[in-house]
């Protein structure tokens, strides 16, 4: 395993090859744990819901994304790190997109940015790419736009929906994305997108045929005890493990079983041990 960071060109070259392993990371300690195993770490705006307890992904600012991007860069040395462009920082005009993207890469040191959108955002994608900033696309179910599209609905179910997802994929591929997330899309459409575009597709609730997969790390670690969407596979039950550990700690403190002699400092001949 090399210490050299994976660049976006290496990600692009993985089209049709060994599937890309991608996960979200928001903090330094998590990035340290994920980095040796992942090709790409996404500092996703899902942090609005996962870390900050907000109802949608819309509540995070550029400053917040930059701060978490810096944290993930500090905790990683191998994976390609991509930071999400938060809602309201790129939709107005290509110039606004370039300015926000430049702030994110300059201030966090990450390899590129991700933004949600297809045909409607292709001009902005092209402008950011022309400014020398790599763009990870995101099509299908777009969490930043769920209110406009009627909630967290699976995309591409009818002919019109399928045509729209395919048109979005082709538009951002032509605009120069190095790869694209395909989220919450019926399997045959995600498969067709993967066949049609020359850049890797990274699926989440999409298709095993995609060129890679991404999940929200907290979901696959089972850190939530409530709802688990169909597309998530839980690889651990850290929510239950945390509850059990905290319950044991609380019992020990109340019963004066913690701390014990081994956890306190003694004065031995003037030195503390
Ligand atoms: O914000 C995020 O975590 C994402 C992934 C779910 C793809 O966009």
C-alpha cells in the first residue's frame, strides 16, 4: 500500500476496473480509520443530518464544509478527498460555482468538489473544471432538492424519469466530471448510465453494475438504531455497542466501581505515577 494520495485521474482510470471503494468521512479520527481501505473519502453534506441533527442536508455552510474538509485531510494520506458543495453556494451562476469551489479546494487542500445536478448544472460543472478544479458529479436522487422533487423518491421509474436521469448523466460527463455518484435510481437505469458514460459511476441505492459504491459511514456502522434504508448494508452494530458501553460506565460510576486504584495518580518520592 502506497502513502501517495490517490488523484482524480487514478479514479477516472478505474472505469470498468476494480470497483471504487468510497465512504463518507467528516472528522479526523474517522478519516484515519477509513483511509487505508478506501479509494475516495467524501466529506458529504449528509453531515448536516448525521452530525448536526438537521432535517435535511441543506443546513451546512461553506465554512462548515471547509472546516470538515481540513479535518479529513489531516486524518488521511492515501485516499482521494472530495468535499461537497453545500446548497446555495453554486446554483446561482457558473461564477458563483467557481468562486465557492475555489474556496473549498484552496482552504481545505482537498482533491476536488462534488455538486448535485445534471443538465441544469452542466454549464457550472464545465466552468469549475475549466478553472482547474476536479468535479465529482451527483445525479439521480438529489438530497439537496428533495423538497422540489417530492421527497426521497427513487428516480427513473417511468420512461420520462429514466430519460431525464440518462440526459443528466450525459450532460455532466460532457461537462468534464471525473466520476459521478448515481443515487436512488432504479437498477436498469443506473446500469444503462454506467454503460453510456466514459467516467466511473459510484452507486448508492443504484446498481451492482456501477464502477464503485459509496455509503454514509454512520449507516454502514449501524450507529443509528432507528430506520435503515433498503440500500444500506450494516457491517457493524456500533449504536448498540455504544449504548451497552455507556450503560456499563453509568452503572460503574454510580456503584463506585470506577475509577479504581489503577486509574488514579499516586505521589511516589516526589514523582507522579
Ligand atoms: O452527502 C453525502 O454523504 C452524499 C453521499 C450520500 C453520496 O452525497
